[in-house]
C-alpha cells in the first residue's frame, strides 16, 4: 500500500453510534500496527534522541516480522531519512508503510484510531484528544486520527468526548477495564458522570460490563491509564500490577486494585482469573519516579513485546507472561530511555484488527 495523498479522500463520518460493532481484544488477529516515529525532544527530556530512536527501532523491527507496520512521520524529508534508517537496520521493509502525518508526540495509543469490527466491516472511533487534560501541546495529535481514517477510507464515528486508548482495556467479549481517576477526571470531560461514560462504552465499544479500578502509579501524567495497571491476556484472565515492597509509594494503590479485580465479575457474571504481575521498582532518578510497569506490554500477531528496565524483576515478568501466550514469542524491549517519555511499548502502538471471517 503506497503512501496516499489524503487530500484526495473524503472522510466517511457517521453521526450515529456504531450498532453491532465491537472493539476486539488485542490478541485477536491484526491487519497491522500503527506507530508514530519519535521526533520531539521535549517528549524525552534530557535523553539522547539517537538512543530513543535506537530503542524504538526494536519495536518496529519486532513488529515487522509478523504484521504490517504503519508509521507516521513529520514530513517528506523525515520519511526519506527513516526509510533509509530502517533499511540499514535490516527491518523487513515489505511490511512497513510510512505516512506523512505531522503530530505533536509519539503516543499513538492515545490519539490514534480506535478500531472496531462488525463481521467483515471495520470502522474507527475518533475520540477527542486533549493531551491528558491539556498538559502538553495536542492540536496535531487530535487531527491524526481523522487523517488516518481519510487515508484508509473507513467509516468513522465521532463520540464527541475525550477518551485515550490507554484508558481502556477490553476482552473482546463484552468486558472493559478502566480507571475512575483518569476517565472521570474533571480535566477530561468536565466531570462527566460514571453512568454517562458507561453509556458511551456500551454504544461505541460494544461492551456490557465495565470494571472500575483506580490509577495511582507514581509519576504517571495520564492520571492512571489502565494499561499500566491491569491487562487482559485472554477473555477470562487478567494480569494485575502488584508492588511487593510495602514501603513503595505504589504498594497500597496496586494492592487495592488487585482486591477489586478479585471481587469483580465479567460480562457473564463469572469471576476473573487474576494473576499478580511484579513491578520493576523505582525507575528514574532518586527525586523523580518514572511510571515504569511491565503491564505496558503489546500483543502482536506473533509476539508479545514486553518493556524491561534492567531490574531483577524483568525476568520474573517475562517468565510469568510466557505461558499465558504459548503461541507467541516473548520479546523484551529495553525501555530505560523510552520511559523518560512517561510511557511504554503499549503507549507507542495501536492495533488495527482484521475483519472477522465468520
């Protein structure tokens, strides 16, 4: 698929809700993964952008081994330079597609398309994005989803409220995990009520059960994205971040989330199988905690990309996840530099599902 001139396309914007569509689980088959090549030094303060790109390249190289990999770049010059860089590093270029779509930042999980499926149909939710409560510049990021939808010529729904991709986690069967600290935060939608948000989730994600956790990860500027806290690994199993050190600032909040999950029921009224996932301890300088979490992994078609931080718990996390994904390779992604952007592998990726075959 060549790079397209999106000005030649008309966005198919839908005014109603996506009836009978659903958001698939991340482990369901992907048509591809979307990313934004890192370009803004302010995202990674004090870090060498050469190192940022080198670590990011791990993600691209791993993804291109098993699925199409779509990368946004700032302009034509950046596209040419990145094409050469990827070729020089042995990336499987037949799987890589570059798009000249300028952005403010690289966290496409939060501003990129929220893909839906309905049988053979694929559509997009284009939620509003305001940089996690107007914390940083966001105007270009907020336009990116519409531009991608134009290029793909997919039906696009506009819910009209702020919702980041990292704030929701679904099992594809009707259950959704989220956090009140983020989604109900007054800095997003002026203090929207829980019942109203659940209505949006039913109408636009196709979910029937919402499980509410509370985000309390130190150093997290998203106000508690679920993808640092708890993740589905199959329709009935959740891994939940848990800090073992009672003196750690994250200990109590994560323990409470684990208890909430153990008491929760799925869309059919059944309990989940909940598995504690260790934490990597304090990552960052002594006076500044970075929101490092092994839960910020990404499930690709052939592999699971797991952030690691040169901590003894790295191997524990990899060993815990491996049997949960027996048909996928577990690939560690070095994130000691990337985490300075206050996000991880999952935050940097967004899956595009394949149409259903039945």
